[in-house]
């Protein structure tokens, strides 16, 4: 599936209203795809509506779906609604995530449960529903974190909850491969979005900016083309997590 062949393709994006997800929604629509834009809550409604409006103004087709995806029935409904509106799904991208920076000894059971629900459970059942609903030769991509290759403290539940998704990606790619479906993960460095700043002090922000070999935080405009490549021309890459962070961490 080439970027040139996106006319008539259907792209479902979990967390597709703002930040990286919003950019992906607009980019795919600009290339002719129909977009299912998921967002989580009323706090994101304005961003979601703006993204939808931008797509419609460029002549594209899209719809909004509000849901808490930690409830598996809502993931099922998201895929069902997309197929009902557009007839099929070709590409499924999950950008959903929640970060927590907290010392190990201060982390509560509630913290743990919440982080694993958002970062691990949602990813698992999103991939599962994608495997059930995608057209043959479809593409699945999940956004992870470069902390998976970091030696650090304070992010135990965030990095820990994202880590299983690498295994989900490998297993799913093996099981779905006979249908031509590729399954990948992208692990950005700290991205220059509100998602990042809410957890970090000024000193920590300065450190993260200085830690990458190429300098600065990760720009979503540098991640979007990689995701777009993996679900189009780069479909031969499967079962892998690609670290894209300007040299912030590496394996």
C-alpha cells in the first residue's frame, strides 16, 4: 500500500484528535483517506471538532467517536462504527497513552491499575480488534515510548505498562501475517506536546532537551512521516518497534 494509493482507504486513529494523533488524522485525510477520529472525553472535544473541521474543509471524510477505550466494549464499538460508516478499515493506529512520573515507593495500586489499563490493556485489545476487523493487507501501528530503552527511575508504571506492547506487536504480527497484515510500534523520545510537560519540572525539561544526540525534544512532525511510512510503503517491516528519538535512547 503506497502513500499514493490512500484514496478510498479507511484509517482509524485512537487518540486522533490532537497532538500526534491529530496531525496523523489531517495528514492521512490530505492524502485521500477517510478517517475515524477517536477521542477520550469532553476535555478533548474542542480539539476533536477542530480536527474534523480541518478535514472537512480540505474536502475529506471523517467522523468522531468519543469513548473510554479502557472498556473493551468501547474498542469493539469503535471498530464496528467505523465499518458501519465506511464499509471497511485498512489502517489502525493507536496513539493512546498516559504518562506518570512518580517514585516507585510512592506508587499506589490505583496508579498501577490506571497506567496498565490505559497503556497496556487498551493496546492489547485495540490490536485484537484490528486483527478481527482489518481488510487483508491492512496495517496496525502503536505509539510506544523510548523509555523502553532507558536506564532510569521514576517512570516504572509508564514504561512498564508500555513494555508488553512490544510483545503484543511481535505475537500479532506472526498471527496476522498470513493475511498480509503488518504490525509495528513506534517509540518516540519525549515529544514537545502538552502530554509531556504536565509531568516534568523545568530542570527535567532542560535535561530531556539536552539528552538527545541531535538536540531538543522530539517533534511530532518528525514522527508522523515514520508512522505513515510503516503503514504504507514500509509495510514489509513487521513485528518490530522502531525507536525514533534523535539519539535520546538506543538499543
